[in-house]
């Protein structure tokens, strides 16, 4: 009886989700409609991604529908269902949870939409394109920077959110250079922890604990991104160690650039997210039109080799910050040198 009552609702959902695939004739004179689902706006980079996507969409004359799930996988699912119900022509998805987001891809594919996995890879899903960076290399650059500065001593190794495939790649990349020195005994990894949802306060608490447990004898901190680096440096500052212990980062956030200039953060990894966001929108437009997209490689997501556009990360420290971040126009001189 209950099952019977549910049927009309299920039917309506299926009909509304199938509509875009069934009515291609409607697309003709209408603007291309791109659905975008982003995980957060808590890190500055995602604010920039959103801004660039909107700018490029406007310039290209496409209709952009954007949703932010604020680190909530269930919310991302329902927001994406709403985008499908708005008859978007393609979905750009930066998953909060790399595994469960495969259900979103399944729903999009069921109504004939192509899906671009943006920055973070959706695992075990039939995605059509991946637009990101060489993320193992991002982590390798962070690790290499630390071992060059601190070839021996006590290390704290923090990784990003365990739900984010990128966090695994960053960690693998960094450990690929740190681990061999840990194996010889030169480096001692006194803490090795994931940071839930990339939260800076969690990073700060972890470092406070590690400082206490090791009588403040910490020589280097692998922080996976700039926001968590902020938390790490706050904890180091409380112990009078800010600027004395090299801390990594990534994203080239304004506050991180300031910290690099004033010496409390050693480096960041610059990823040109303006280029990344632009590539994603332009690829989406081509894919809706049925045109081919130039890719640089493929990345396996446990289901298939996904065609990918992978951009190159660049190390930034005090020595090249003006050239890489300011001269390129990514950040303003007045923001960095306040
Ligand atoms: C991105 C980083 C970002 C982090 C937290 C990762 O997937 O690649 O650039 O700092 O998420 O938002």
C-alpha cells in the first residue's frame, strides 16, 4: 500500500529529470545553461573560482546556475538535483565527498547530461572530463620545500579532508619525499593527521597538541593549504615559534602572501585558478555544442581513464612572490604589502 502511494512522486521526479534529455529541440535559440556545484566558499580560492566562472559565463553569453553546498554531501546531492530540474545542459561538479558524489553523476548521466569533475575528482563515476592541477605534484613541491630547508628534525604532517581525493594526492606527493628521510631516521614524523573539512581551527588544535606532546620541539609543519596553514601558524605563534618553523601551504591566498612576506609562512603553491575556472566553462560550452575539447592527459577514477586538463602548480616563497603572484596580476601589490 505504502509503496503504491509513493509511485506518483517517483514518476514525477523521473519525468522532470528526463526532460532535458528528451527535448533537445528546446536548446536551439535558448542560451546554454551550465550548472555548477561547488563545495565551499570558506577558502578564498573557491570564491575566486565562483567569480571567474561568473565572469567567463557572462562574457560567453551563457546562463550559469551555481550552488554551494558548504561541505555537506547530502546538500550537494539535493542542490544538484535542483540544477537538473532546472534543465541545465551540463554539470560542473567539485565534490565535497569524492565517493558519495558518484550518485550525483549517475543521476546526471541518467538524463543524458555530461559531467565535468572540477578540481576534485569524483571517484568511481562515469565523468566526461576532469579539470584540475597535477595534485600529486602540489604535495611533492610542499614536501620538497620542507626537506630542503629542514633535512632532519621533528615534522608535523597534516593532510586535508579525508573525503577529498585531492587531499590524498597532496599527502602522497609530500610523503614521497619526506618518507625516505623518515625511514633513515633523519626526520621523525611526530604527528600525521587528516584535517576534517580542511578546517583551520582543527589544524590549530592538532598543532597545539603536538607542541605540548613534544615540549615545543617541532622543526617543520606540512600544512596542506593556506587556510590550514593559518591555523598552524596561530598555534606556533602561541608558543613563540611563528617564523622559526617552516610551514607550507597552497592556493596563494592574500593572507598567506602577507604571511610569506612577513616571514611566518615559508611558502605556498600557486595554482592559477582563474585559468582553471576559465578552462572549465569553455570546455563545458564546447561539450554542450558537441565539439571536442583538448586535454593534457587522463586520470583514472577507479571506473575509467577520465580525459583531463591538468594545469601546472608553481612554488612561491619570498624570493619569487612579486614575479609570480603580483606581476601576473593574480594578487595586487597593495594587498600583499600592507
Ligand atoms: C583544493 C584546494 C583547497 C582545498 C580546501 C582542495 O580540493 O584543491 O585548493 O585549498 O580543497 O578547499
